[in-house]
C-alpha cells in the first residue's frame, strides 16, 4: 500500500507470504525480496507494486503502485474510509420545526461511490418504526405505518464534497414521528486513494418528524352537496391528525346570481372552534348563521389556520373548493336573504301578497270578458267548422 494504517506484524508478513526468506525492518531493503503483489502489500508501510516492472519498491524509489484492493490479503492493512461525523447526531431530529430532512455523512478521507468493477458494493438503509406514543393517521399508506425500510441506492445519494455524502429525505412523506436507524454497510463508499471499502456503521438513531400537513377527511356539509337543509347552522371538518387552532376566522362566500361559475362574493366572516371533546383528534366546528335557499355557498379556511404537532401548516381551502348548495325554500319566509331587518321582511311579505292579489284579479277580469264574448256571440267558429246549437 502507499500508506498503511498499522504496519503488519512479523507473523502477518512471514506466514502470509512464505516466499520471503526473511522479514527485515527496513522497507527499502525488504521490498525487493517480495515475489508477488500480495507479499508486497503485506510488508511494512510504503511498499508498492509496479505492474509494468513486476517488482516491489520502497517509498523513495519510484511512483505509486497498484492499490491495496487488488490484494485480498492486504485490504485490512490499508486505511479503510470511516465515518467521523453524522448530521444530525445520534438521537437528533430531522424536519422538526421547519428543519431539513438531510442526513450528512463525513468521512476521514476522500471517497467515491462503488461501481461494477468494485468487488464489494455496500448499501445505505434506514429502518424506521413508529415512535412510542405517536398518533398514526388512518390514511397513512402501508409503506409508512408501524415498521418500514427506506433503501438509499446510489441514485439517491449526493456527493457534497470528496469527503461528505448526503442522504436527502425531503421527497419522502412521513405521516407521523418515527424512530429511525441508519446502517451504512461495508462498501457503500470506496476510498478514492486505495479503492478500499468503508468500515460499516450501524444503528445511528435519528428521529424523523411528520412532514404531512393536517388535512380534512370528512366535511359537513359534504363537498358538492346539492341539498343542504336550510336548518343547518354548523359546518364541521374531521381532521386527519391532532391539530392546534392558530387563527379563528374563516369566511362564507356565495355565488352571484346570473354570474359565471367563479363569480363569488363574500357574505360574512365566520369563527372556527374545536369541539373540545378530549378525543385525540378534535373536530373543527364553524357556526354558519342563517343560509339563503337555493344558493351555492363556499366556506374558505386560510392557510395556516391550523398546525399539527410538528408545526406543519394546514393547506388553505380556497373559494369554490368546499362548496355546497342549499335547498329550495318551502315558503316565502325561507326565500328571504339573510341579514334583513324585521321591517324589511314585513314589507317584502306584504308586497308579495299584493302582487299575488293583483295577478288573481287580472285573471278574474280576463275570464269575465271571455265569458261575455261567448254570450254576445263575438267568438265565431273557425272556418269550415260545424256551428254549435247555441250559435244557430
């Protein structure tokens, strides 16, 4: 090897390479005695093997020789890459309070990723389990439930520098908080100078926080419900996980009459609240107030109105996303718009009754005139028809 971490012992040199007649301490003297690459690699620090000349030489006598990896007996005597630091440290957190989801491995020497020519090709694996006491949402997929494994192939590793390898996990979805163990097996990286595999590292513990925002699972009134009872006074949302209310204000909007499908106008501001039942996942309650009949309404909840226990913000419900239509009114009172004073309501009722009375009077007058026309024989039979007896 070009450099040897610990010089091989007398027994290692002489028992592994019996072709050596003796094992002198001076590498410049002992290197020429080696008859094979393995014998050369097992000698003291600095011995190198030249493929072109087929000989072993000491440090001051020539260029670097072939790497230790070509001699199986010598690999363990070479300086294998080892991890000197991991970020986050043992027991640290990934993703907490807006933090990143990257694991960084720092090695004590330049390294590269293995290729098909390397005899040893290791792997990086992260085994995770649900942290004790954590809530697991029902909609969490099977590959993110109680126990799962994340494989980190070469295509998912990032070489930040010749000594730092990053495992980015930001594209992975974590539905709650997990306890994870990182294992870096032998050959996951290869030493750049000696082409030797790394020393393995096992059971580095990190805690990975939930990065999925709280979501609404069930809505009342339902999304796109077309027959919402006019007696509905409260809207509710069943959330996917425990949450905290960060702002109370929501908004009620309605679709304008005889307008386009996106022409909404704001009706009023609503105040949101939790059900406070003591359940792990509280229901979100939104008192609505009176609703107009046969009207398309939409409830708007702003982004960040709620957060989960990992401080993930609720994604906004925009105008038109949670929309529903109310029933047609059964009577005139139900047909009145919300927000009218008692005097205005009375005026509208009286005006409606007057209109109905006028219409009925007009119908009666027209019917009377028609009867009189028949009696005065002003209504004649159509041409070609047979006259009735009363018209003869």
